C-alpha cells in the first residue's frame, strides 16, 4: 500500500489493525496503529523510518515494488525504537552499504538493538542534506520521547517528519486528518500525549519554539504513528502548546478499587459532595481493576484534582491501586491536587500510604485523607460528602 502525500513524497508504511497492546502491555491501542515510513524522491531518494519487525518482509517487498532498493541513497532513522527501526535489519541485508542518517544516540541504540556496524552518518540540529532541489534539515528532539529522537524537515514542500511527536495509535484506511473523525483523532492524539509525551512537556514547549525560531514554515506534519496532519497542521501544534502548558479542565477524577463495596460507596458519596459544592465540576469515577489504565492516565491529565481510594489489604494497598500509582509516578504530573480515601476493617494503613505516595509524586495534598471502618454508616456518609465539598473548594 502506498499513499502519495505530495509529488515525490509517499507514505509506504504498515497499518496494524490487530494490535491492542503496545509497548508490551503498557499502552492500549484500542483502534490499532500504523507504522509510518515515508519515501522522498528527488535527485536522491530517501527512506524516512521503517516499520515494526513483524512486518519486515512485507515492508521490504512493497518498497522494492516501489523503488529498486539500490536506488535508495539514504535511510533516515528519526528514532531507534523497534516499532520504527524494526525492518532495518531486513532492509540493510539488501543494501548494506547505504548510509543511515541519524543522531549519535540513535547510532548507539541501533548498534545495541541490531549488533550491526552499518554506514552511519551522524547529524545534529541544523545540519542539511541536499537531496536535489530540496534539502533535508535535521532537528534533534531528545526526550520527545527518547534521547535519540530527531525530527526531519523537508524544504520546498515544508514537511515535518516528526516521528512519535504529533502521532496517535489510530489505524484508519484514511491516513490523513481531513478524512477521519475529528473527535476520534483528537481523542487519540490526547491519549497519546497524556501517556507518552506529557512527562516531557517543558521540552515540547522549547522544541516548538525552537522550530518557530528556525523560520521553517510547516505545511504538513508526518508522524510515525497514525494519521498524517495534511491539512491545517497548525491545529495539532496549537494543541501541543496547550497540552504542554499545565493543561487542565474543570475536572476531578476519582480512582479506586474495592473489596466489599465500602470504598466504592465512599467514592460515590465523595462525588456527591463535590457536585453539591460545585455542580460545574466534571467528575469521573474509575474502578481501577476494570478500567483501561491509559484512559485513567488521560483523565488524570485533564484533571485539576485526583482522588485515590483503596481499602486496606495486608496492611497496604490493593494491588491494582499500587499499580496505577506506579504509572502515575512515571508521568510526573505537575500542578495537580490530590487526596486519599479508603475503608478498612482492622488496621487501616491504606490512606496514609496513599497520601504519602501522592505527596512524594509532587501532588498538592488537599487534606490528610479519609478512612472509615467497615461499611459506611450515616456519620461516615456525611464525612464523605464533607470531604467531597472540601475537595471542590480546594481546586
Ligand atoms: Fe513509536 Fe518511540 O516509538
């Protein structure tokens, strides 16, 4: 499959309709994904990124039908993670002398992954490579989202090949943003940002400003996953600027697990208290053990405050609550408030443990938490409602 994006620029990647778990099991790709590879043809021919290893043979076969492999002058690898470099080994088997253009960190990573000493050409920000009437300009983008990442910009056509940035895990037979549901597209783009990019938001802001200062007009953004921003690509740049600037909606997210419903009842009474105090606040509840963890992270990303609830189990937390805390810690959320709650029967350590964890992650702690013993009685319900009102007043 090939899609011509502009004269001399073809998408030649792979749509993966089957995948549902990405990065091991860390990311739920509920709409599938794509591995976007691009073929740029001028006086020189350049392949930008490849596809994941399981599709190597199919990819190289399709590529060879499009262009004689020995006519490829350069392979640009914007990022060495195997979803993009996975077909490199098969490709380079056919053209072992072809130059691979990438960052120094990318060379280290590719050598580490494939144990091959290919013909690398290391580039850094501002370096140009003439491909005929057009130039490629390279822009290092470390930590968006790996230390090896770079963007590649094509002059004349003004196309930014942004690798993971601006991408989404979204498979569609329509590969461009003017042909797909805008709600689905931006929902997937936000989920991707919240779960993969958000941790590096300060770098995102600096990088977008750096590109603006380079005076490189951008007419199209070609990410390495999902839909290509072919029309009005400034929309996703503006979204990234908004999302990278401590993005918040008027929302509180309540995340809990429960054994015999007491902590679930607490969550619901707390939600009622929040609503009674401020009915404009959007409240979302998730039982962590039966919810999509990436959706939870996305909702936390959107929230002003997050409440975590767990009953006490073996003097600690229920395991799924502990698991989501580990993910939340990795996200390094900023400028959000949090508090804990939970039921207990005998010892009741969960609320203190949760509060200490949240404090350690940099959340502003709203209060010292609320724990109740056994099932909520009339007083406990009143305490939950008051707790919810306090949360609403403090965000
Ligand atoms: Fe899509 Fe960081 O690989």
